[in-house]
């Protein structure tokens, strides 16, 4: 598992750990990039909620599932995890390295 900061209200996970959570089920995967980035390829089953619209769309984020946020390299998704936690989501995860790490791990994407 990737190192997590005890002060962060979320877990940092590797792409492989994210895939294991997805396979296990009871998870929501949220891509927080912009639509143009999304169109270049995303995790199958992911929902697009750009980080700049997360506050107003927080109702679309499950309260009873593990939430996996990702972006290009992990910065915006870290912010999304902070927002999610501040809005009461207690099971937030950030893919370290984002979609770039996912692709580098040779995990599938869809367009």
C-alpha cells in the first residue's frame, strides 16, 4: 500500500489496490479530470465529476461505498478526497499517480 499521511482523511492506494477494490465490489469510481481528459481514456465504470464541480454534485457521491477518486497524476483526486471527507464521505481513496500510473501498470481503460 502507498504511504498515507495520518493527517489525511483518505487512503492512498496503488492502481493494483484500486483494481482489487473494484473487483471486490461496493465501490464508486470517480474521475475528477475535465471532459477533454476523460475522452482520452478512463477506468471502465468510472463516473466523471470534475473536481471543480464536486461540491455542487456531492449528492452523486455514495455515502455507503468505498469511493475511489483519480485524476491525471493524483493531485486533483487528493483534493477530491479532502472535499469528499469534508462532506461526510468516510471511505475515500486516492489512486497514487492517477490514470497515468493506472496505464503504466497496463490496466485497461475505455474511451
